[in-house]
């Protein structure tokens, strides 16, 4: 076989085999890229699951800390009731003081009105005496 024949044979083989071989190479490359992308997605999902698991463990820890026994609950309820009773007593005392101050204010207002009326009567009486209209002497 001469070089010319060999070149023609290789040209024919390349043309016949090259097309399908190129298609197989690109097909296999596409499969590899798809598997790589799938692997990256799975790794990202695994990382997300690990973060969620850590957050869940922290939340479970908070629940365990917040959980109290019946004795602690009863003790805390008793403490809350005592504090409520203290607040009620304080409110009653404040209300009593306000009522006392209201009564005192009302009394002072009445006394002020009486004083003003007395002064007005006294002034009217003196004015009438000065004008010689009345017969009352102070």
C-alpha cells in the first residue's frame, strides 16, 4: 500500500469514524458535566441539612432550658400571686390617697368660695357705709 492509498484510507476512516466518535465524546462530556452539577447540588443540600440540624439542636436545647418541673411551676405561680397581691395593695393605697386628696380639694374649694363671699359682703357693707346708705356700723 502506498502513501496515497494510506492517506485516502485514513481520510475515509476519519470521515466514517470521526463523526460518531465526536458525538460520543460530546455525549460523554455532557454526562460528566451533568453528574458534576448534580454532585455540587447534593453537596449544597447536605450543607444546608447540616445547618438546619445544628439550628434544630440549638432550639431543642432552648426548649429543654425553658421546661420546668411541676414544683418550679407551682413556686413561680405562688411568687406571681404574691406580687399581684402587693400591686393590688399599692393600688388600693394610691386610690385611697387620691380620694382623700379629692375630698381635701373639695373642702378647700368650698372654704375658698366662703372666704370670697365673706370678703365681698364685707366690701359691699363698707362701701354702703362709706356712701351713707346703710345704717350698719362695723
